[in-house]
């Protein structure tokens, strides 16, 4: 309560006594308010200590109550994302065809909801979609290169993201385009 009173009086003095153009006046008043608030806090702690000691309560230091603090020195290992070849993705994920003629499929844990993906594909005009026919578009979490091979991760993984690529791959007779959402 004392701290609130100090703050209220300090703000009133600041508004009345310090002109708006006086930077040094504002600095001195603000520092005085902070000093008085700190003094009020120390007074509050001293009173609490005195009341507790008169009541016979034992004071504890933080180290007495919790013992030694143990820090984890190793980061927990998370399972890395499973990677599959484009051929496996094509084989395991059936392709759907939108009303505008675009063929698409989704695989893995992508962040785009099904209805949002369908709306996004349906938004492509038929005149543009006709130029995109004869391809299947696969929406995947992450497409990466590992050496000479291109693989698709089943979920986004930071460890793999440095090797992320956008790719078009020929699988059997139909070209397939694998698209990962932007990171």
C-alpha cells in the first residue's frame, strides 16, 4: 500500500513540477520514484522477516529447501523424420482430381488442412489448370537431397531443412511435382 502511495504521489509531482521539455527533470523525478519504491520494498521485506522471526518460523535459504540443483547437460534426442523415395510416395498416396482437372495428393504431416488445400487447388482457373494437366502434384512436408538422391520426409525436420529443394520427378509415365510449404 505504501508503494502505491509513493507511486501516486511521484506521478502527481512529475505532472505538476516537471515541464514537458525538461529531460533532466523527468529523469531525476523518475529515479527518485524508483528509489522510494525500492525503499518501500526493503521495508516490506524487513517487516515480514521480523513477523516471521517473532512467530518462531525457521527461515530457509533456497539451497536448504531444494538441495543441489542438477542441470541437464544433454538435449533430449528426438526421432528424426522418416524419409521415403518419390516412387514410394507415388505408390502409397492415391491421386485425386479437382474439378478444374488438376491431379494432386498429399503425404505426411503437412500444415495445410484438407479443405484449405482443396480450396487452393480449386482456385486455379480452368485455363491455367489445362496447362498443368498430365502432372500429379504431391504436397509433402519436406523434399530434401541426400547426396545424389531426392527423398521426401514424412514431417518437417529442422535437421533436414538445410537440404530442402523443390523438385519435379518423372515416376513411370507421368511426371510428378513435389511441393513443400514455405518455411
